[in-house]
């Protein structure tokens, strides 16, 4: 396999037919009159990444009028805006879908953003469009027809069947994105913070579908926008099959813990499913050899994160020496890891990213976006598979803590997952040094997160830190 970077996803652009000529909002630019309203509304949204820092202004990136308002019928305005937050040193780009109408029904009152005092939308109600079933249904209809609308391009798989008349309902559980379920057939995931380049949540499931892997729902349609200054287009949304009658691994694990039921068979099957997906990704997309220099860079980055974390959380400091030893093992055993490769991975794997259908007990993996806080280029970079395995192992620890189970539950689930993974992946299993290092790095991240946001949860990752530090001499498997 090639060591080169993954090729640009040209097939994404070929699927869009020419469509109508470019169009956008008629009249003056709407953003100046919307800016005061957005400055108040945007920081209150769960998917807004810049909380705690004031928004000082906005820049319009693109605008498209998907449907102009007529009479009592609502209009749908699509905006990409850059929110300037100089105190935080960020100017992230956000996707907004705005409904526009004169008289807002009472049921849509919670979705109101406000009424501009001037500009082309003066006096009209501007609101979150996904809360309006008519506008959410319109978005699905637009996805059924490949083509272009102003700066927006809509693509669809040729064999995808997207029925008409599916009733939309927004999901409340999303954090960094927004999702709408259509009937029990499809789910549309909308990325709120966007940037140039294809999103892995579109790129990887499409590659897996082409390889014949059925463990990941295959995208049926998507849309993107032109990026400024000639950058790669920005992925905005993905329509995928909705796995009705399924539950995520986090719910299932907590359900098992509530009745003290065994979870090892489920964990083993989940490990097998994860290995299948990793194998399919390694077959469908380029991989790279983990040479000594690459391992050294990985270890150096982990060292830096540990040092920064210990400055924030003093409870980490007694373990620093032992944890450093776990990172140093990456380059101390080069002879044993010369055959190890980096490949495309999930990037943020945990129990909540796995779904099991009730009918057949089959596991599927979802949400291949990676960690949204990381730059897109980093999320598209090949990584050791141990990164995903470590994320799932840490998730079992958290489930045990929430379910108030003893340490044996998590230990059994972790071991069963690893057994299933080893059985499902051709060739050598996971590398013990890479796994220990990645699990340690993940636990260090969790320590900082809990210290800042949920101090009562800090004992959970600290217990893992103590366990990993005790094993950092390499005498035992992680």
C-alpha cells in the first residue's frame, strides 16, 4: 500500500449534475442586520465551540436562498458565517439554516432567533429552520435531486432510493452537530462548525461501502459548499440510513449494569465488529508504515500533553515519571514494531458510537467525524488502530463508574473486547506498547477534561492513570 496521503475525493464532485444557475438571497446582504441577533443566539447553542469568549463580529462566507418566503409560507436561508472571537484567537465558520416568515406559529416560538430592525429581513421572524417540519422536509427534497444552488452542491449515490413524504423530527441529543430523522428511514447529520476539506464522516463510510463493508451505514446523499480562496469544498451534511430499533453501546452497557447482567459477549462481538471495520479501512484506503521517526513524533506529542496536563491538574504529577516510561516504550521496541502501520481510523471511538440492532444483535459503527475539536487535516491523517481500541477501553471504565460496578466488570468487558478484536482482525493483533501509550494519553486528556468541567468525575480517569502507571514497566499487558 502507498505511503502517500489519501487522494482527494473527486467522486464527490462528479455526482453533482449541473443544475440551475447560481442563486442567493435577493437584495442587500442580510448578515449586517442579523449580526446583533446572532451574537446573542449563537453562543447559547450547544454546538457552538467558542463558549466563554465574546463574539465581536461576523463575516459572511456564503449565502443561498433555498426557498424564498412567499405570503404565509416560510422561506429557507442557508448561511455560512465566520464568527470572530479575538479573545480566544478563533474565527470559526458555522453553518446556519434560518427560517424566515412574517407570523411565527406559537409552536415555533422556542426556535426564534429574533426580528431584524433593518435590512432585507426587517421585521420578519428569523428562526432555527430545523425546528420547522416544512423546512426540514424541504431540505430532504433538495437532497433527492443532485445539482447546484448558488454556492451549494448536492450529491447523491446513483442507487440510493429516497422516498418522498418522510416526516422529519430533529434529535435533541446532538452536541457538536445537528441531526434530523426522516420517518424511520434516514437520518440527516448537519455539521455546524465547518472548514475546507471532505469530512471523514462522509469520506470513510463511502470508502467502506465501496469495499463491501456493511458495519457502517452508507451515505445516500450529501451536500457541500464552495470554500473561499480556492480551498477544497466544505462538507455540510450527510444523509444516511437510520438504524431503527437499535440502541447504542452506552445505553446497553448501563442497562446490563443496572441488572448486573453479563456484558462480555456483547463486548466481544463489538471488538470483532471494530476489527472488521479497521480491516476494511486498511484495504480501501492508503496506509503508512510506523517508522521510528513517526513513533518518536507520536511519543513527543504525548509527552507534551502530559506536561501541560500536569500543570493544570496537580494530582497527575506523582505519576509523570511512570507515564513517561509508557510513552518511551514506543521507540524502545522498534525491532518489534517495524511491521506496524498507521491507517484511517474512526478517531473518536467509544460505546456511544456503536449501535446494536435488537432484531439480530448486530453491531454497527457510526460518527466517523473524529474528535471535532481537532483540525480536519489531523482527523484525516492515518493513525495506529490502537487509538480506537484505547478509546473503547476507556469507555468501559466510564460505564462501570456510572453503573457503580466494581472493577471486575470493566476488566472483563475490556478483555472480551480485545479478544473479539484479535479474532476479527487478520494478521497480528494490536501492539501492546502502542495500546498502552494511547490509553495513557486518552486518560490524561480525560483528567484535564474532568478537572475543568466535571470535578466529581475526576476519580474515574485518575484510577486508570494509577493502573497504567503501575504497568508502565512493560511487565504486564495494559
